[in-house]
C-alpha cells in the first residue's frame, strides 16, 4: 500500500501533511468518477481535473481536494515552481521544455537557474528539519525572479508563512512573467489599467502598474464580473491552482484586450506599443519607410517600437541580441546607425551612431534621417554641424537648425543628436 500511495502522490501544492495541504490516496476516492469527492459542482473543477490528469495535483487522505481552503505565500511559491517541473520515476526536476524555452528567451537567466539548482542541490523537496519551505524560498532568491531586498517580499521567512492575498499573488505572478516570459511596455500597461474599469483599484497597497497591468494583459488573473478585483481577499487552493496553471499553459489564459480606437500605436511581435502623440508615431513609421527606401544591404532591425537600427548583417544583429541577453554588453557588435523616438512622454526624436561608424550600408539612410530631422532642405547643414562637433570632440552642445532645437552629446563611443519638439 505504501508503494501504491507513493506512485500517486503528485506535488504541485505540497508534498506532505506537514505542509497542511494533505496527500491523495486512491482508496479514498476509487469508487467515484472524480478523483476528489468535493469538486463536482465547483467552478474550478475543470482546472483541478486538468492538473490531476497531467500529474500536477494532490489532495487529502479522505479523498477531498478542499478547493476553498486558503493557501499561504510559501505554498503559492511551491506551486509556481512545481508548475514548471515534471516528475518521473519519483524524481522531480524543472521541465526540460521550459529550460529549452529559456535558452531562447533569456539564456543568462537559464544559466543562473541551472547553477542555482546545482549549487543548492535543489530537488523540489521540503526541509527535513526546521522550516519546511526553506529550500524553495532560498532557491527563488538566487534566481532573477525576485531579490532579497524586494520591497514587497524581502527575504523574510515569516512573510511566507502568512496567508496570501490576491494582490500579493498577482505581484508574484507579474514578477515571474516579466522575468521569464514577456515584459510589456509601461505605457500600454498603464493604458490597460485605465480601461479595465476595476472599481477597487485604489484598494491596492502596491504600485499596481508594475504588476497588475502585466497580469491583466497576459490573462494570468482577471477581475470579477462585478468589476471588482478584491485585492485584499485571500487566495483559495482552487484559485491558486488556476493561476499557476495559467502561468505554465498559455492556452488557459484570459487576456484583457481594450479597444485601441483613437490611440497612436503599432503591433509588433504580438505586442502593442503606444506612442504618446501622433508626431512620434508618424516619425517612427517614417523611420521605417526611409529604411525600406534607402537601405539596400545590411540588416534593418526594429526593436521595442522606439528604434530602427541598421546592422552589417542579420548575424550581427542576432549576436547583439544574444550578447544582450547574456549581459555581455562589451561583446555586442555595433550598429551602423540608429533612429529613435523618446520613451513614454519624452518629446524627443533623433539619431545615434558609433563615432567610428563607416555607414557602409546606411549612408543614404543617414542622410535621409538628417533631412527628416532638419526639414526644408536643411539636412546637409545639420550633418555638417554634427560632423564638426565630432571632429572637435565637442562637449554637450545645444544648437538650432531651421529654427529647431537640437542637442549633441557623446556617451561612450556613440554620438547622439536629439530634436526636441
């Protein structure tokens, strides 16, 4: 019987009675159609069954799941970690498919996680003495997910022993999603919050734009039909299970997508990017049009809907992205020239390039950018001034061309020319 039970124990929520979550014994529910005898009419039944059938959920010795019991923060963290794991032959480890995804998305983070697993001998097991969740809590603070001086969840074991509220759960989910999956533009997150019509938005004790917009866009959590989010309400086992399943399985998410009518925006690589005004939006589109017209060789890269850069080749651009993700900034290939619009409400546009750039693939594009910034045939004059500043190693300088206000400065090995409008 002992071997039978051990084969049926699946750990996403906890691994033993000491976690106060229980284990599931087949003998308690073997005569029912459902694995648990208290979920038949529960709203989360399908999610509970999906988790059970996937080998991700356990219950209590009496055959119940107790979906409305409250979970603690440490139990929630264990769920998040186990949602990204697989268990085979009694051994639990991070899912190789998740590792493969991280290798593409954020290789430096993957390296950090793998090193932490090795150094801490992390095996998804509770502590045999002392605080049961210590191995899990210690692990997360050695990953890029959360830092020991976090303002909401600093490394304090007592914080994790408390019951977790929806606000806190959304914060942890948002941090994880931002680190390991997708980071959304802050302007769009704020826009989503303004359109979500959450009546109790002011009840959030945290800076909700940093995480609430993230989880609404991603669909990890949603408000209630009555337009309330109830940030201070405690999270149940069923709710927690639904959240972590969504974190792992994108097909279960329910993203909030507000109407973009009247907004200045573009959609790129599945994301929405907002511009603070029409001029900035139109200028960015003009950057792209000019690159298509004037760049006949090399590679045109569009990043984050704020810059358009020209590289020697796609291989150089791919290497630039990889080295950025690996945080090896000194090993990144240089671009030839970059055109940019200011972030958020910053009313600037401009160009930037390495001072030693030869503009092999981008000289006509650069000249077109000078003309776009200066206007009325004054591009040559603007270029001449910039070339003079560079040759004289000039300090930061403000100047005008065609009654437009420009600023020239250098940073590192790059020259910057920005236009304020």
